[in-house]
C-alpha cells in the first residue's frame, strides 16, 4: 500500500488523487464536524462550495434539511448551525440532511474528484478512517491512499498535518503495514505525530489541543472565542464513523 500526504494549496498538482483513495482532512473544523454530524444520526451530509448553492440545496430538500456552515469562522447569517462540531448533536441533525459549506474543507473535497473513493478523516476517527481507506484500496486494487490536508486560507496548518500523521500511525498497526510505502510528506507527518505522542504519553489529547491552538486555524478559533472546538477536535479515536462520498447524490454517508 502506498500512502501519500498532500497539502491542498501547496504543491498538490491537479489530479494528484486520480485512481486512488482520497482522504480529506480539515481537523479545524469541517472534517470533525461532518464526522460528528453523521455520528449524531444525520442521514447524509451534503458539502457545497458556495453559500448560494447551500441555500438552494437546502430549499430543494425542504423541512428535512439542516443548513450549516461558516465564513471567516463565523456562522453564516440565516443558517441553522455554524461549523462547531458540538452543535451537530442528535437533537439537531438525527434523520436530517445536513447541507454544509465551509471555507477550506469543502474546497478540499472538490479537489479530490479524480479519486476512486473519497473519505473524510480527522483526529477523532483516525483509526476507523485508516482501516476503511486500506480496505477500499485493497478492494479496488488501486494501491494508493492520498491524505489531503485542507489547510487554512492557503496556509499549511499543524492540525491537519498532525491529523494525517495520526491516521498514518493507526495504519501502521495493520498486519500488512510492513509492506506499506510512505512518500516523504507522509513520513514527516507520521513522525510529527509520533514525536508529540512520545513527549506526552499521559495526556496526548491535551498536547494535540495545545499544538493545534498555536497553528493558524487554531489561532483563528481562539481569537473568536471558540477554543472548545479545538478541544473537541483533539479527542483522538472517539468516533468510528467514516464519511464516504456518494458520487450519485454528492452527499456523504457512513462508509
């Protein structure tokens, strides 16, 4: 199995994920929020790029839609929810279709259209997404998994690199992991996560939270008074849902 790590806005050529399994990582916060929404019983999550498109899709769906999203980190005016994962509880989303638009995460999903399968990963589901990506790659006989870090406003962010590293660390526990090949970016991401884990064996989530808070995406949230979202996103392996893109509908459902 070949594992690749890409930074969406830095050196990721068009079609880089073609034929492989794409895993979109936007730890703060789109990935974490989408995973949480499906874990809360949402029927599906429909990611769209533009605010106008989100409003249109939600209007087409009608009362069964929940409209969520942000711009500059803030809930969009008139939307039901923002992009804080803690908002997407069962009471708000169970049985509903969540239509969501975010600044970075939905752009990363759009960049993976050439992939054979598209999944959503984060720190909260890192083991589940590692196992699912490997299973799909083996089933499709494509042999490649591409971890696509969304970043923040065109900047590389530590939380997404650590998210990729956490997924790669989980993937290394598979019985056939000895045969895996990692590109240099994947090697670096896994090493960054393992170094943090080794330095903080007793309280890794707190170390992840602190590191993420110092990165551009985390600093934005801190300035907006949304530090709780960082703590939520740093809860390693707390969810088992892996969103998978249904190309027929454009929605994400549990794999």
